[in-house]
């Protein structure tokens, strides 16, 4: 059975929307299981990014090296979370928040250089990538700052972030359907 991006986008999108909705509605569940939830999400994202980067490697306008590095960083983050290298929750949330901020900055600023280019990219895709980058940066900033104010709100932000990821993957599915129709 050959895996295709359409089924991956759809499956991850639905899974993330369900997990995100659970996190928003059941903060206690997220609070008790955040390490497992985030390591699962980061593992699935890491594997997805590795797969996505290698399958699109030959496209001269695709930023496959950055996507590959993103996948490797996400898989390393899974090991960091599972090995419980954090001494307290503030370090844990700061690490995840910084990771998301970097991801956002790469999406926003990581174009039109020697590694990647916007050339031959449709305007709709450019807008989606920039919005995705801004949202990653926003969620990362919230995850870094909220534990300083209140510890309960950060779990709701994690839920919203995972819900956002699900919507993103469903949007990617829609874009891929539109590409195949063209």
C-alpha cells in the first residue's frame, strides 16, 4: 500500500482537530497527559516532515532542506520530552514555545534566499504560509509567557495550537486537491 500526502493530510488533520478540541474542553486531561500528547504530536509531525521533504526534494522551488531539518528537530524534541530532561514545567513550556517561535520565524522569513524561493508560488499559498508562520509565532509566544501569569491557561493554548495544526493539515488537503484539479 502506497502512502500519499492526501491521506496523511486528512488523517493528521482529523486526529489533531479531535485532540485539540479535547484539550480545549478538558483542561484536566491535558494537564495530566501533556508530555504524552505533545510527544505524540511532535512525533507525527516529525515523521510527516521527513516524508514530505524527501518526496518533494526534486522540486527546485520547494524548501525541502528546511522541512527535513524541522522534522529532525521535532523528533529530537520527542526524545527530550520522553527522557524528561526538564527540571520544571517552566523550562518545558519555554522549550516548546521557543520551538514554535522558531518554526514561525522560519516560515515567515525563510523565503527568497539561497535555500528557498517564492518564485513560481501562487499568491494563495504565500498567504497561507505567512499566516501559518504568524500563528506558530503567536502560539509560541503565548506558551512562553502564559506560565509566568497563570499555569492553567497554557494547556488551553496547547489545545488551541493542536486544533490549529489540524485545521492547517485539512487546509493542506484542500490545497492538494485544488492542485490536482488544475
